């Protein structure tokens, strides 16, 4: 049985009707190696399918499953059909608007949706940002210990970094991730789909509990990278410590070797760094990077 037949059989078991066709969507998004397919069902409808290809993607899909099981019906989620044997089936969102471009009311809609996310009770057992923050997000001290790879990206001079590092490290270390909000933990422009009646956020494998400020700051820089306005205009009251923290994450990650299964990630991280570093300088009253 080839992979499409296997996935199709599982989709059929989930949706309760025959699968009459299964295809790879052209231009499918995603920075992980998970399999992505569109399944055509016997009644003429279609669903989006994401399937695990290894232990890592199986773990991510199981994390998504737990989120969809707990929050099924939330307006910011795609409609959920089910998940079993490493195959997740959700609403086919190809008819929606996937920015860019950013239309006149898109950004207001997106940040309104994030307010709804933050107001939702996090499911039991999700990540706690306070517990994972030191390991996953506080990276400026690592950059300070070996600045060469970061400086090789050409985003600032060695002199600017020497002068700015104390403020960046201090701001990052003092930032609080505490909170009771539901946090997507990977809020990016390419995870957004705007439908006529709702705004949807996909890829819920990192669901967490903590401060809602993290999602807002992460999304703002991503919108800017994707052709939107400067991040300050979307989050004018951004916590300087969290801006510094997100910037440090990209500063440490962007210089890393390419990921064979996701070769576009480092380029996206570098683009994010080019947006975040000047933003961090502004909120910390530092000179512009140069």
C-alpha cells in the first residue's frame, strides 16, 4: 500500500465516507516534513490532511490532536474532523485568504482573533512558558559567548553589538512569561487564514499557557516580514523584555546550519532578525543597529 492509499484509508475511517481522490496541494505551506494532502470525499467535499512521516512529526501531530480535541469548536480553529494513526484531518482552507497581501482590515481582524485565543482556557497538560522559556527563548547570553556566527549575518557591527549586549541580555533575563492565557507559541503570518466569517490560526503543536504578549509580539514581527507595517504600529505597548527575547531567539537560530527537512527555516529566521533587531533597539532606547 503506497502512502496515499494508507493516508486515504485512515481519512476514510475518520470522516466516515469513502475517499475518492487524494492529491498534494500545489504550493503547500509548511516548514516541517509532515505529509500534506487534500482528500476528495464521496459527497464532493474536500478536507485537508496532515500525516506524520517520522517519530518527530508523529509527536507534533499528537500534540495538535490534543489541542483540537480540547478546543474543538473554537472560532479561531479550523473545523476538526479527527486524528488517528498519525493522520490529522481538518477543514480545507484553500478558499480563504492567506496573507500577504494585507488588506485594509486584515491586521485588525488578526489581532482581534489573538484576543479570543488569549481569553480561552488553556487545556490541561500544555507547555508552561515559564518552564520552557529559559531553554527555548533566552538566547542572548549564548550569542554573547560566541558572537561570530551572529555577526556573520551582517545585521549589525561588532561595535554596536558590544555596546548593546548588556541591555539586551538584561532585558531578556528580566522578561516575564507568566500568565494564564492560551498561547499558540508559533503565531506567524503563514499560519493565518482569513475566511468571510472568522480568522483561523493553524499548526497547534506548540500550545502553551503563559503571557498573551508572546503571541502578539511574535505575530507582529512576522506580519512585517510578510510585507505588513512596522511591528511597533501593531503592538505599540510591546514589553521590551519580550521583544529582546524574541530577537535573541532569532539571533541565535538564524546562523545555525540549514535543516535538511526544512531548508527555508533559516532564511525566514534571518528575515525576522532583520525586523526584530531594530525593533528591540527602539524599545530599549538603543542606537539603531549599524
